[in-house]
C-alpha cells in the first residue's frame, strides 16, 4: 500500500507544476488505487460514470471511494502541515505552502464530499463518518480554509443529516 502514497510525494514537491486534472488523477490513485482514464475513454464511458469519474452504479463502492478520498486529503494535509512547520524557517512560508496544497486539493475533496452527499441517504448508516467529515469541514471553515463551495456543502449536510452548526 505504500506505493499508493508516491503520487502524494509528486504532488508535494511539484505542486506548482501540477494542473487540476493531474492533481485529480494523483489524488484518485492515492486514495483508490485506480488510474483515471484519459478524456477520450471517459467520454465513451460517460453513461456508466458521473462527471467526477467515480462510478455510481454501486453505491457502496462510490461511498468508499469518496470517503477514502476525503480522509486521504484531510490526513495528508495534517501531515504536511506538521512537517512544514519543521522545514520552513518562517511561519508565513509554511502557511503559504500548505495553503497552496490545500487549494490544489480542494477540487478533489469537493468532488468526494459532493458524491457522499449523493450516495448517503441517511446518516444513521454511517453516522460516525458523516459526523467526522462534517466536523472536519467545520474546523476548516472556522480556520478560514474553506471556500464558499464548502460552506454550501456544510449547510447541505446540516440540512440532510440534521447535524449541528457547531462542533
């Protein structure tokens, strides 16, 4: 399983050179072990997958992929933030670096969370996962790391799963 973390190293050291599509591909591989197909293949198979590249034909698989992706990003960014504080002399440089990575990974995280909102009908089935994800998003929002799209997701989660507005 260690080989799945290699793309995260690529993203870590080359984040300024990685575009959104490449970042998405690296994160998808790291979280699921699946290689995202080329655009030409995706267009041909569009009837079997949604726009995010996650198959929605099997809810449990989609849910697991989305949860894996979300937790990968949260966990990896926590590690990067801890490491960065030891690597960078200046706290501002550390925050800029982590912020750049967070900005790169936000679109993939947003896809994962949106998919979870689609496939999870009720929070009772995965109450702990939904609550944990909600709390992580609230924490990000509280610390100023969330964009408006995540704020909308938080509100949707509050409404759909009757979750509190505060942690």
